[in-house]
C-alpha cells in the first residue's frame, strides 16, 4: 500500500458549507466591526464557564536563567465559577461579572448590567453565539422591554467571529492558566481585579492585542462578503481550508474593529 501524500487545501474537493445563512450572518457581524451604527455601542458578549479554582499543592518555581518555569501536577480543586464578559469594540473596555451558574437568567441579568452602564436610550448591539441560554423566552422578554438592545448571533459553529474570544484567551494566559486560587471567592477577586486593571489601560491594551492581527487584514480583505464583486468565504475555504477560514474570520473582524476605532 502506497504512502499517503498530503494535499494542499486547494487540491481537496470542495463540497460547500451547508450551514444556513453563513454568509449573511458573517457579513452582519463583520459589518458591525467595520461600519458600526452611528451613536450606538457594539459589545461582544460571551461566558467563560467552569473556571476551576485550583490551589497548587506545591509552589510554582518561577523562570530563572537556564531553567524553565516548573510547577507540580497535584492540586486541590475548590470549585468552579463562570465569567460573563462584554468587550466594547470601540473603546476596548471590558465589563465583567462572575456567576456560580451560567443560565438564561444570568445572561439576562448581565445584559441588564450592560444597559445600566450606557447612557439612557442609547442603541446597543450585542454579538453573541448560539448557546441555547441566549435564545430563551426570558431573553425575548428582555428584548421586548428594551427595544434599543439588538442581539446579533454568530453563524453556527462560528463563535470565532466574536472578538470576546480573543480577550478570553488573554485572561486565560494572564490569570487562569498559572493561577493559584485558595477558594472560589479568591478566584472571583482575582478575575475582577484583572478586569479593573485592564479597564484602566484598555485603549493601549486593545491596540497591542489587535496590531498583529490588523497587519494581516489586507491579504484577507478581498474575501470579505461585504465588498461587492469580491470572493466569498466559501472561496476562501477552498483556498485555505476550514481552519484557515476560521482564523481569517477572526483576523478580518479584529482588523475591522481596529480601523473603526482609529477613526474616532
């Protein structure tokens, strides 16, 4: 039997993406990044669930010349916590809230917090994924009571279009992955402290976070479904494969947000 040879993405057969409304929903999300409605706020919202409060049995030995950082594999697990976060695509600020559970009621309560933190009567656009807790009767009732709030859902299996995922990756690296938490309240305190610190330097943090992504925007922008006559996301998938399409979606969205923010 001959050895299998790797194929380039362009050589693989293309069967098309069967997700309904993929292009239209992606265009809606990227459009909010590139051309946000005037006098409106755009928030990327999601929850990071089941964050573990791990207390290491042995202290972490920090990085030193000639020696990598080391830590033991044994730990005490004190419990878990969920973190709700809203990333303001214009200012780079993050509004955060912790919760013991991640239910539709908690999601609605967090939406209410976003509304309270904005000027009365301001249009608010919220980008969220397709979690069932985001599409309940409680959410519908909240939207009926707050007609200025508009929910925009990412396409199915496409939460990578939501910029909050980039920020979640950052807090994972900075706080959670190497953290030592003596209790669930200690975990909550450290998460909220990080958010307060991040808010103080949000503008600089956002520029640093997005600069590397924005530098790639020109090579991906020709695939944007927002530009008439240009190639589609399906054609991008043909050229670069599904993973490349996912990464490019994030790159395009982040770069668009950077451009929008620079115009303010």
